């Protein structure tokens, strides 16, 4: 029996949504197919939610906010639920990972860590309960009065996630929303609607009150209806910049807060003294994670002219040595591209690179056979005006550009409409930090890149609005009230 065959059939072709504390059948018959990108097999399906389904989910969340116990619990009491959810998610780690890999082709080496990472996010935000419970009293400048600043939950939150990391990019929204006291309606991306059900199953097992977390599945039209629903108080979205612009426009028109984590075209600046052996050890994680389908990765390598050929050789050898294959093979580093549409997009970029004069030192084409496999590709002789240098590819493609001075490298790194991630490689951490501080982007790693649950993560410019993680990410789910009073005994 293969791992694919071990996935519980109850979690493949499903007819229900999670609304008001129960799995309930959709009121419609329309379906969304789930395709295994490694085999091109339709192996699952979910309901395409109707207007009635959406209304039921939003009404349940609104009741939970207006009259239910959740916002009225203390932050510490809500934190206890988050800790129980974390434990329950970890119990479902294997099937969650198998389902995730079959949905989007992410190698099992990556997805086997998804449950633990999600649990860590729940536990981190549970640890912020004391922040919400601390008194915040601020004196008037004159000293004649004071203000009590209340942090209240913003209300019903619509959480819309992408297909590349369908678990953790929900949880980084759901955990702070729940701690803040906000009910939520979750809408996963249409290619990856099944693995998130294990998180909802964990929510139910943890005893979270009815209506606090709801799940609807479907097309982009479902997401649009949720964003524009009159009961929506806050939207959090991770996905493409074009869709993010539409959501931002709707939220601006409706005057409702929104957090957007969008695309990226990040750069890794290789300083002349960089240790290329150390760089090779983190290259794939930092620049081609999840077969290049990660928003913050530094897919543009900026190499000094005097070491350009050396950098090209190292990057080429590192990428060529990493195995591409079945996502369920624990030795596979690269899997397929997640969808047919994205597969076609990536191949289109490779054609444009060839036409514009870039040189593929490894890869550069589709792999023969079944599945949406694009060979991991390194493009040398790339110039700043090429499409592959300017636009987000979201596939297994690295570009390498040449620079003559550090000032030119910083200018190249900042010469993009995006601003999400970045890297600086150098043997001198002080010098690397000085360069990092000049980069116009939301996060920069020195000789490695990783997300920190306690530090804000977000983009600048076309990479989004607002941040996730940290107390700053929690603040996105709060609304503030100042109660002005005179101190006792001063009346």
C-alpha cells in the first residue's frame, strides 16, 4: 500500500462544511475537484459553497461574537483552548502531511513539519494572553486625568489562505484572531481545501464553542462574497498581488481593516567575502523552498562581478544535486508545480528567459512524463530588464545577476515593485547588517532566512499591507477604545 492509499477516504470526496460547531452538508451540488499534481489524478472534491452556505457560516460567527461566550472569556481562558488545539493538531500530523502533499505536491520532507509548526504558532499566541490582560492606563499630559485603553476584539474575521502552505498560512491568522476574541470564517484556496479540515477537526476536538471557527470551500467567488459580506469586520488574505489589490479595493470601499501578505521578488546579495560553502548549505531552503513556491524566498542572486562565475557554479551544482521526484519520496527535495495553470506560467517564464538571452546552467524545461514537473532551473547572464528578473515566477527557478559595487547591489535589490524578504551573505555580520538595513523590504536574513513567530512578518509596496506574527500580528485583530477618567480621589 502506498502512502497515497493510506489517506482516509472520509477526508477526500467530502460533501460538508464546518458551520456553527458541526460538519453540515452544503446546500448546493456544485463541486471543486482536487488534483494530485504529481499524477494529474482527480483524487478528491469539496463543495463549492452557495450563498446560503456563506450566509450560514457568517451568521454563526456573528452570533458567536454578539452573544456567545468566546469574546467574554478572559484571554487566559482563550489561551487554554489554543493550547488544546495545538495538542490536537499534532495528533493529526501524519494524515495532515499526506493530504497536504497530495493536494499541492509539496515534498513530504516539508509537510511532515506542518503540524508541529502550526502547533507552535498556537502555543506562541497563547503565550501572549498576559499582554491582553495587562492594564494600560495613560496619563493626560497635564496630569489632570487619565485614559484606560481597552483592547477589544475587532469582530468576525474572514481568513483566506493560498495553496502553497495551506495549513500554516491559515494558522498565522487563526491563532491571533482566536486569542483576541474574534470568531472566524476560513476559506482555503480551491486547489488545497482538504488538509485544512484536520485543523478544524482539532478545533472541534479541543471543545471550542460553536460558531467560533467555521470553514467554507469553493472558488474565488466565495472569497469575494465573504470579503464583501456585511457581517465581516476584518479580512486577512495571503495570495497573489492582483487578487490582493481587488480585496484591498473592496475593503477600502467598505472601510474595513485588512491584512494582505502578497507576492515577492526578493534578492540575496552575495558580498565579496561570502562563504559559498555556507551559502550552499542554506540555498535551497532560502531561495527555492517548496519547489520555488514560497513568497519570501530570494530567487534573485546578486553576485559580485569578481566572483560571478564561482557563484554560478556553486548555485548550479547545489540545485542540480537536489533530487526532484514523487513528493511522497522522503528523499525528494523538489516536487511538481502545484497546479496546471502555474505549470504553464512557469514554462512561459522559461521561454521568455531564453528569448531574452538568459542562459540555463541546469534545468530550463518541463520534465518528461506525467505530472506538473518543471526541472529545477538556474538562469545565468540575467539582466535587470528581463521578465524573469522583475516578475514573481513562483516556481523552481533562480536567476543570477551581476553587480560591480555594493551600492549597485543594493540598488538592484530595491529596484522592484515588491518588498517582502531578502538575504545578505557575508563573513562579516556587521557589514551584512549594514547592507540589510539599506534594503527596502519587510524581512532580511543574514546568511540564512527563517520566520520567527515572535517577530513581525509583512511586506512593503506590492508585497502587502500590515504584518503577521508577533504582538504586531495580534494587534491586527484588535480595536481600541479609550475611556477617559479622572483618577480616584481627584474629583
